[in-house]
């Protein structure tokens, strides 16, 4: 364990106290925070429209037109047929006429954007920005309109209307449209239930909401709103860095990554290397993820999936890693253990508090039928997460825990699902009473095909941006 992850003694105790007292205080303005941040939409169909703003007036006009449709976090009386949300890249804020002085008050990671941070994040080789899809990058794209619906034809209509609206304005250019679809069984393309462990939010999720993966010494904690929404105090009792003059209030940063999944490569790794694994291919696949395909955590049920446990919201996230230090049940290198080491990251888990993400990703592309060879079709996960601090939350998880496992005692071995393996890379799967089983990671299973860092303002701030009164150049 690194010293960085383990403040002991008075520092650790003070952090705990701050978390407990601040967690209860947040009073979110649900009418101002955009929807999908505090609670996920439950819609199966999504579309992401990336727009280039070639002229500030046209950009403001579009924002103004969108304002009436933007969906807030406030509970719905009648669910919207199509939800609409809007976020901007740093280049987009500039393209709307935001002054340099104002832009400089945003954190450096956001201003630099996903393209310039790519090398630091490990996006190299086939995942480097020069291979990203046109328009799916934040140096040339400015605005992201996210639409979701429970009926795909309603989404189609809205997408078409927006395409026409954008095409009809010379000051705008539709840079990219990405559709995404959740399947009925809610599994991602490698076949695992996704979106199970999400942080619990103080003042938002009702008391009694089950454990969500952020441990405290005894039981589980809710996180203060400021961990995900600007203008509110976070777990250390401070406010995350954001724009000056209060117009960042109730906004969040959004990280979007289009992650292509090589399903045929995943399946052949599991079947070929699983043949010699003592538990066979199915257990080996579960060991790479840390859960069985139905979501049963290996930590609680290491030998077989347990459908009752998987269906029980009170139990499916109620596990820790400290009793399994060698990873005999859930390998230290498994995806979920790397992405959220829980109490394995020191001080009973308090340090993971500062590195949580609200994940809102949706799979895209058709399923690869079982038994099929690679069909060359584009499929994967449109990864989306909301945070209050891109560097401390998303980049820390991606860079320090997933890409490079040094702080978790895994050397330079990458996450088995996400890593771009160097020759000799492996995932160590400990076997009780025997030598560990080493899974050879020979080719990437997931490749980044586009990425953007965006800021999703609160609704009042969005209106201010649309009106152009934010300190123009
Ligand atoms: C194609 C890429 C990915 C796939 C297939 C994938 C798959 C999964 C699956 C199956 C789970 C377990 C279900 C759950 O707890 O929700 C999970 C959990 C998780 N993943 Fe990923 N994931 C991907 C990318 C990422 C990325 C890029 C990040 C962050 C940078 C990430 C962070 C997490 C976190 C934080 C958890 C929850 C861990 C916990 O709290 O127990 N994942 N992922």
C-alpha cells in the first residue's frame, strides 16, 4: 500500500469525521442539476450528438432552443418521452465566447481535454487520438447533446429533428452521432451485468438505500453531493475546482469514452486459457471481472453464481476485500477490484471515497452471437461518468488503478479488460493451495475510439451561457 493512499492517525480520523458530518448536509436543487447525474435514467435507447459550433451566435441560438427541453434531476410526474441533456467541452465554452480569464478558472485537466491527456491515460497505439473517430474528440467538438428514450422510434424522431435543425444553420456542424442501446438482460458485450455498483448520494438516495461500494469502518457510507456536483462541499469539506462567479454551481464534469470491445478476442482468451484453469473457462472469466455474469460478487460466492444473491440489492454490493488479501476469491487484479478497491485501499476504505464515479455508460452495437467468429462490426461501451474533479476521480481510477497497477501491488500489469498489454503482461489469478494461474494478456480486448471531457452546467448556468452574459471576450 502506498503512503499516498493511507493517511493514518489524526489525518485519517479527521477525514472520516469530515465525511460523516458533511454527508448529511447536502440540499441539492433538483430543478437546477441536469438529469441523469444524481440518478440514472432507466431508458434503453440513447443518442449522443457531438456538435461543432462554428459561430458563437449560432451556438448560443442552439443552446437557447434546447433550453426548454433540457431534463432536470427533479422527480418526474410524467416521464419525458425523450430526455435531453447538454454539455460543453472547454473548446466549446471558448467557441461560445467565454473569455480566457473565465476559462482559466476551470481545472487544467478539463481545459486540456481528453485528446491532450490521452498519452498520460495510456491511450496509445491503436487507442491513440490519431485513430479516434472524427468528431468524437474534444479539441474540435464543442457541444454534446445526450438524448435518451424508452422507445427507439421516439428517439429517432428527435434525432432527426435535431439533425435538421443543425444542418439548417451554417454556424453549426454535426460532427458525430453515436447511438447506444441497452439490451433486455442489461449485460455489456462480454456478457456481464453492468452498472451494479454506484455511489450512494447523501440527501438524494433515501435512507436505507443498499450498500453501494463506498465502505466506512462499519457499514457503508453515502457520499456528499460535492463529490459529483460543483458548488457543494465534498468529502473533505471543500468545493471541487470549477468556474468562478458561481455559474459552475450544480454542474458536473462528464467523461465520455467510446470503448470498442473485441468480443471474439475476449471469448477466445477465456476458452483457450480457461481450459487449464482449475475452475474452467466460466470461472476464469468471472475472475477477470470480479463478478459472475449475473452480477454475483466472487467475494461472496467464489465457486458458483448465486441468483438469489445477485437479485438482492441489499447483498449484491455488500462485500469487502480486506478478508481476501491474496485475492483467492476475487483476484486483486480483477476489473471491479482495481476500479474500486474498497477497503483494500487503506484506512478501512476511506481513501476510495475520493475516487468514485457515477457511471452512466450504455452499450452500443449489436451483440456478437455466441459461437460466431469476429464479424468486424463496431460494438462496445459508450462509457460515460459524472464527477466533480476529472483528475482526482476519473483519471486517478483510469491511470493509477486500471492502466498501471503499481499502487495495488500489481506492478505494471494492466486491467485485464481495459489494458493495452505490453509483451509479457498478465493477470494473476491465485489458486488455493497451488501456484497462481497466470492469464496472458496478449492483445487488447478494449480499444478507445474517441473521448471527450465536458462540463454539464446547471440549468441556470446553461441559460446564462445561452444569453452570452458570462464574460465574453
Ligand atoms: C468496455 C469497457 C468496460 C467494461 C466491459 C466494464 C465492465 C464492468 C463490469 C461488468 C462491472 C461489474 C458490474 C458493476 O459493478 O457495475 C464493472 C464495474 C465497474 N467498472 Fe467497468 N467496465 C468497462 C470500463 C470501465 C472504465 C473505463 C472504468 C473507469 C475508468 C470502469 C470503472 C468501473 C467501476 C468503478 C466499477 C464498479 C466497481 C465497484 O464499485 O465494485 N469501467 N465494469
